[in-house]
């Protein structure tokens, strides 16, 4: 039958048995009506009284007469407050001992009450008196000349009448409830049974069981609701999976960022943080000797101050900090929830490398200028000597020309090395990889320095541990590295000293070590030996006349880096220096 498939019909038949609910609602409406009625009646009566008092004040100047008349016409349980145009204030007595007095300051502090005087408008409202315990009805009536009459009384009188009305309504409702119980049970068993199943299914959804389904037992609106509930579960699963994927994608993007990212709320709680930002906070803790607490993590002062400024000013904040020898720049921007700043996101960028490169650029210009100034001055001076015939004999002119020639070669060597270094640092170095016989290659390099070593009375020793006699690298470039290291070792080694060259070659790597027992390098200079224009202290250089450009070790490092190898140095003053470089062989093939 049709009525079995129509929940409206079922509810209509059931509502016949639940008419008392309508009666109960009517009782509630009546109670509310009577309450409003009593309050409105009281307000109208008080407003009429206030109007009469205002008329008397406008027509009479005798304040004693006004006060006596006001006491007579008002309700004994109420109070009248009069604010005269002159600013005088009068308050009547009341038979209600619990009705507290009000003063002029309180009236002026209440915006609606003060508008009676300022805007000459009537007011009727419920208010709490200054004692913060008494609820009252207050009305205000403006005078003709910027004054006002206020009448107020406690709500207790209205509440007493309302209590009597409630008693009658509750008695009627009690009888209705007794008859309702039986019909409520009948209705709940008919309608709430499928709803209970939906509630259980909803509880499963909150636990993440999105495959939960509600059985569809009927073909009425409840059955349609069950089907839509099942469809909602499927859609919810789809959207939650999509949100989870987006969240994971966002988390992956944040974690993969080279810059530190921190999201904060207004309470200084960290919501999102990636590894670079975690390292920044760990360094901050370490520098201040603070033990980190995972439960109560203290926010760095720089972030805290920036967050306060972002929240108060609703503007971006930039801070620069120096932490653990590194320079950081932090940019913090507000996060909005519509027009409300709910937090901020901070991006922390490590600017150490940029600052270092900027310093290197400035130092490079200064060093090049310094290196070129001396040979240019010498070229200019000796050439002027020749032009001005200061050198009279041909031998003297030849000597000056030889000096000019040497200085020009020095300038040419400096420029060429600068160009090579610039190409290497720009990644334009081209390696010509070849396979070489290690022993013959090393012997050839050592023979070049035999004469130089003998002239400086330095012994050059070679030891080789060659598992495989073949190695792959750029022959000319690696020879350039050997030349630089061995030449430096000889120049910084005293007479009767030695230079020890050790070569290890196997299938995995080619290792070369150049050690001397010379003057050594101060430990404070060790981090900078591979930088451009680094030069040892001249007092520690044995050959004072032979001047280097300070670019050899920088070029050597770039050559080894191009081979994907490593180069390092160990040194102690007056004990010697050891340079070691390694070229992997598996990556060169």
C-alpha cells in the first residue's frame, strides 16, 4: 500500500496520538507571551509615568513640588531619577529595599541611557543595575531642555506573576507527559531504529571506517536517507583521500625546500616545520646552552619578536641573524583567516654562501689590483729609466729590459691563471680524460724537479704503491696539480730538508701525497689555503725572489673537484705540510 512507503503518512498517523505535544508547545508560547505581556505592560505604565513627570518638570520650576508629585504618581516599588538641564541629579526612594540606587555617572556610561539626553530619544530596556545582581526594567523620557527622567523597577514583580503562570502551565504539561510516554515508545521504535543504525555507521566513519554501509530496509524517505548516507561515506572517503594526498604533497614540498619554513599560530605554537628550520632552532638552542624540550619547546627570541610585530602590525617582517658562524635572513608574513591574523609563516634563508661570495668578489678586486700594481709600477719605472737614458750602457739597458720582460711574464701568468680559474669556477673546464701508465707518468714529473731540488739542496723522495699500473684522468691538469704542490713544497723547505711524494693507485682510486718538513702553515690560515690569492708568510718562504700569484692552490682544487675528487691539507708550524688529493677511478671510466 502507498502509506507503507510514505513516511509523511506514517508521521501524520502518529502525530494524531501526539497532539499533546502541540498543546505543550502552545503552553510554552503562552508562557512566553504572558511574560512579554507583563513586561510590556510594566514598561508602558512606567513610560506614561515618566512622561507625566517630564511634563510637570517642563511646566514647573519648584523642585520640591516636582519631587513630591513624582513620589505620589510613581509605583512605590520603583525609583525615579531626574537629570535636570542644569546638570543637577535627583533620585527618589523606593519601598523595594533591594532596588539599588543609580547615579549620574552610571547613566552617562550606558550609551542607550545617555542618548535620552544627548539625542532626546525615549528608551525602554531591560538592564542590570550597578550592583550587578539586580535585573530591572528602566525607561527614559527626555525633557525639553537637555534633561531626562528615568524610572526603573526590579523584575521581581514580573517574575512573581510569571511564576504563577508557569505553575499552571507545568501542571497541565505534567498530565500531558504521562499520556505521551506510551506513544513516544511506539514512535521511537518505528522511526529511531534505522536512525540508530545510521548513528552507529556515523561513529564508524569518525574512526576512519569509510567502507561502512547502512542497510536499506525500506523504500520510504528513511530508505532514501540510508542510500544517501552510504553515498556520503563514499564521497567522504574520496575527498579525504584527496586531501591527504594534497597534504602529503605539501609536506614533501616543504621538507624538500632548501630554505627553512616554520608556520606559527598566535600562541607561538609551531604548526609546520621542515628540517632546515629544525636545524636553525637546534643551533639556536646549542648557542645559548639551552636543553631542548620536545613538550615545551621555546621559540627563538628572533621569531617571537617578529611574530608579535606581524600580528600587531599585520605586515611582513625581515630579520637578519648570525648563528653558529652562519648568516640567516628571515622573512615572516601573516596568515589570515578572512580579516583575522591567525598566525604567520617564516622563511629562513641561509645567506652565508651569498655573503661569502660577495666578500670574495670584493676581495678578488682588491687582490687583483694589489697584484697588478707592483709589476705595473716596475714596468713604468724601468721603462722610464730606459726612455730617459738613465741606464747609459747597453748592459744596464739589457738588465732593465730583462726586468721588464720578467714582470710582463708575471702579469701574463697572473692573467692566464685568472682566466683558467674563472673558467673552472664557472663550470666550463673541459677534461681530456686519458689512461696513463702511472709509474712512467710520475717519474717524468719528478725528473722536472730534480734540478730545482738540487739547487735548493732539498731531497725529493718517491714511493709508490701501485696495484694497477693504469689510471684515468686529465694528464695535463693533474700534472699542473703535481707541479704546483711540489714547487710549493720545495720553496717552503729549508736546506737539507726533504719532500716526500707518495702515490697509491688501484682500481677504485688514485691517491697522491706531497709532504715536506718545511716551515708549515699556521692553523688559522689552513681553512683559506685553497682560496684565491692566498700566499704564505714571506718570512716562511725560502726563495724570497720567486713570487707566486696565490692562485695555484685554488686552481689545483678546482681541477680535483672537476675530477669529482677531494684535496685536503694537514700542517704544523716548523714540522711541515702534507697535501693529499684523491681521484676516484670508477667515476672516470
